[in-house]
């Protein structure tokens, strides 16, 4: 059983996406291709193969956490579009004054 154009349209609606009819036709084909690919994987013998979260074995790829000098104020604000003294200046996002 495969996906129909109606299935693809329902999926797009749930994802709040809009597609033309031609795009839905392509999406339907793509979804069915994905399902066929996953079905091929389902027939593989995975007995004795441990589950994995990534195809590569990474062991602590992060650098050591050691203290070091940070940026100066001038370096940190060098590309700031607007600043006020040693602070970033940003647009006000809360309207009005606090009422007592």
C-alpha cells in the first residue's frame, strides 16, 4: 500500500504547508520512494548488530574545557548594528510603561 495524493495533501495540511497539484504529485512519488527504501532495509538481517544513533563512532570530539581569556567589550561589540556605550542596543519589544 502506498501513499495517495490525498494522503500527501493531508500530511502537508498537518505541517501547515501548501503545495500545487504538481508538487503534491511529486511529494506523493517521493513519499512512496522513501517507504520502498525503508521496506528494503526491513528485510536486512540485523541480528547481532547493536543499535546506533550515528553512523560514525565519535568519542568526545569536544575540546577540553579550560579557562581562557574572553573577548574584550570592543571585540564583542565590533559588529553590533547599534550600541550604547558598552551594551548592545536593541528595539523595545514591550509596549507601554508598567502600571502601579
